[in-house]
C-alpha cells in the first residue's frame, strides 16, 4: 500500500506553490465604478470588482483626469496618422496629445515601481483602449484599428505584461487565458525573487511543464533547450530569454486538443496504479472534453483525485492542476 503521507505532502506543496501574494494589476479607474468618464457616469464592471477583485490588488489609472482634464468634459477621439494619431476634442478640435504624452511618460515611470502583473483597459477609449479604437481620417471616416494614447504607451513600455480590456474579458476563453497569465507571472516572480538564480529557474520550469505544454509544446521544447544550457550564460540573460518564451507560450490559447494531450500525458504516470475501468473512465472524460461535451474541470478533477490517492510526486507539483483560484470557476465552461 502506498504511503498516503506522500500524497498529503505533495498536495500541500502544490497548494503553497499556487497561492502567491495577490497580484497587482493596473486598471482603468472607471471600471472600478468611479465617476471619472467624460459624461460623469460610471462603467463599473462587476466581474472585475466583485469576483476577480477578491484575488488581486488594483492600481487604478485614469489618463484623462490624471493629466488634468475635468469631469464632465468634452468627449475626445483619435484622428490623423494611424501609427501616431492625435487625441482631439470632438467639438472644439483641441489637441490634447502633448499634454497626454507628457503625463503618460511620468505615470509610466511611477507604474514601473508598482510591480504590476498586468493591466485591464477600458475598451474603445481614445486614451485607454488597447485595440480597435476608432481613428478618424481627414474626411471624418473612422477606422477601428487604433489604440488609446496611454494604452499604446503602456504596451510599448511593458511588452511582456499581460493586458486585456473589459469587453474581451466577457469571452470565457480570453478571460481564462488572461488570468492564467497573471498568476503564472506572479508565481514566476515569487519563485525567482531578486536573485534570479539558475536553480530557482530550473525548479520553476519543472513545476510548470504541463501548463506550458497546454499552450505550446513547440515553445516548451525551446524552453527546455534554454534550461539545458543554463550554465553557459549569465543568470540575468538566462532569465530574460526564458521569460520572453514563457510570455510567448502563455499568450497562445490552450485549446481542447492541446489540453487533451496534456491530460493523456498526465494519465501516463499512473500506468501501474489505475485499474482498467479507472483508465477507461478517465480517457472517456478526456475525449468528451475534447469534443466539447463537458468542461475541462471534469477530467482535471479525475486526475487530481488520482494524484492525491496515489501520491504521484511529479504531478503533485504541477501548476497545471491549479493555475488560478478555483473560486473563479474558469475551467467550468464547455
């Protein structure tokens, strides 16, 4: 009979690994319910404030108010060159671009000291929209190809930080992907700390292999090669290369097909333990998930049960089983 204390210790280790300090995220102030919009109204997003907000620490930013504009104020839009549009008031034509850029430069310096793990922008805002913001040409015809002045500056300054807007977060798959990236980045920072040693990076990679595999087996192989040559480069260069690949991998969707591959891989660690019926039940659940008949949480629950029952040490440390707070129910959609 297998020593059940091993199962308990591996589960406890996984819990400690997947419960980091609350990530700090930037957010457009209006999404928290503050009346800072041009019309004085609120755009509170209840998922962000009442649900997700329980697990993160918000750092509110309102570019228009913080750069000195009043509430209420004349609405603005973007116009001109698509690559560098100007922020102009819609009725009087006042160009607030220089003011906004001066403020943004200073604010980004401040945010660099906030240890942010990401940002949630206000969709379609001429200052804070991350994509598809209308840019008007000389004839007054809009093209939805722009990004807000501040949002663009933020993404250019912090290219590795996860960003989304509240409208895109209504999509369950985009919501899960964004939140997973947030918590993985937080674990990465906690694991490596300020010293960023080779050993800490190797340990982090070992605990996140299945999670990364669910997004990109190809990039996982690249990351493995980086780890294999860890002694050949300085730790700072090693971590920089690894972090870039980590962000790139997690930015890709974890599709049902890729998740099913990871789950079958995980079940391979129980070749000697599972009965024929248990294996058949688990594989049926994986296939039903892959075909869209049940949510990911079902086969994952079975795998987690086997990890606890048989004390499988490798799977017990894998972040894939608990990449974000279970209370968010991000894996419950089919």
